C-alpha cells in the first residue's frame, strides 16, 4: 500500500507485531513504585499478565518502608528522630502544610478494630487490589481465546508469564508491622512535634504507644518467605518470564494484537494508579483515629515556633530539636516565651524585634537571622 509516496505493509498479516514481547517490559518505573504495595496483599498470588515483571526481580528485599525528611521530637520524652515514618506521613502529609503554619492533632487508637499484633493491611477494595483481580480476569479471557483459535504458543506464553507473576509476587509477600511497646511500665506522655523543612509545625497529642508505633519505632516488613527460598523463587520466576517472552513473539497475528492491546491497557492503568494518593490503599482507620483540633497560620518562623510552644505547653523540645539557633538572643527569647506560655496574645515577633535591636554583636547574629526570617 502506497500513500503520498509512503509505503506501508499491504494487508493486516503483513504487519510485524513481534514488538509485543517488548510491551511486556515497558512501564518498569511505574511497576517499581507499585511492587511493594502489590505484594502487601494475598491478591498478588492471582495468576495474571503483569507489565514489567522485572520490577519484581530483586536480589534483596526492603527491610523498612520509605520515610520523609522532617525533624520529629517528643515533647515530654525528648526522643529525637530525623525522619517522618511511612504511616505517620500518610495520616498527616507534611508536604501539604503551608510554610509557617502550626497544626494541632490528636491521634488515638481505634479500640474497636485495632489489631493486637500491630499489623496494618490494605483496604478491602484498594485500587491496586481491584486492578489485580481485573487483570486476572483479563488473563483468563485471553487464555480461553488462545484455546478457541488453537494458538499453542500463545496459550503457553500466557500460562507461563502468569505463573511467573504469581511466583515473583509470592517471593516478596509481606505484611507491615508497627513497633509495639512490650513493657507496661510508667512512661512520659507521648506528645510529639513534627518540624518540616519549610518551617511548618505539627503538634500531635497522643499516648506513648501511638508515639512508639508512628514516630519513634520504625515499621517492619514481615515477609512470609525466608531469604533462601526467596532467591530460588526469583530464579524460577525469571526463567519462566524469559521463556514466555520468546513464546509470545511466536504467537499468531490475532493473538499478538490481543496481547498488545492488553499490555497497553494495563500500562495505562498502572501509570494512572501512580497518581492515586497512597492513603487510598492502606486501611489506617482500622487502627488510628485522627482529629484535627486547631490550625494557626503565621507569617514568619518566629511566630510559628511560638505557636508550637503555646500549643504543646513546653519549651524544652525547642532547643533539643535545634529549632532555633543557640545564640544568647534566641535563648533570651525562649525564656520569655516560657514565661508567657499560657498567654494566647503574647507578641512573640515584637519581643524578638526588641531583643534584636539591643543585641551586642550585630555582625554575628545577622547571618542567623537570615536563616529563619523572611527577607
């Protein structure tokens, strides 16, 4: 067929669709993002077509969950952590806080549903679980279609790559667990302060048990398969995956069209799921109840620090977390803040300005001021 001087294959069977094997490996970046979530549920064991199964081929497994950059300190305990753990960041995303704002929250256990072992599970209808079930149904339909058109290469290609998906997923099957307090002795209150890099503060009122689970203790990944069997399953899944790609390149034209369309759809769906908020997947409400109490929006860092002090009712955490410089002027300001800690209308910025005007060494203090004050 010739159109405007351009030549195209003549007839549908003249088109070469060996590229279908390539479609199976496209989308690795999205699947790498989803791989840990997918394997957190037993639905991952369903045999199905899976874009970029190589994202599941690893020599090791993550021992913890990802965290965000923030300074977290106990108001009464003084426990200091330099990152915000995974589930805490899902309960209150700190990247959404406005600069110099102060948020007051109360987090308690959901006593009606709390799991005694500290496990947290995906929602029953989490988006990734729904897509996994749908892709299994699609795979069964393609398998039946290959039998109808008597395409042996397609039948074994779909069967093997589905088995590879199940085996690779099973090798990394896991359940997240939070750190539980194992000793029932008397401890300080668990209130925590979260300070973000853009000068926002989160004051969380909670028990020591909640503080240990969300802020102090790092979450654990409880894998169902030991390390040595994990490596053996990875090797088996990789072998099945390579054989299935070879068979897929030798399918009939009709079957290659069907498989190509299926992989295109799956890639689009998984790319779309990458934009879904993570808290849509996890059932955190079964363990925690979050109540937002007050929000203060201030115009500068000094006011934000003062509001966090006022809400928390303590000043010791300020120096412990290095939320302010260690200069005499800032220490004087902090002492005055402690003396007026119950005064809602205390002029924190005005007091700071008066101390600044009476400073003894402007050249030493000025660079520190520029770090914490707006231009």
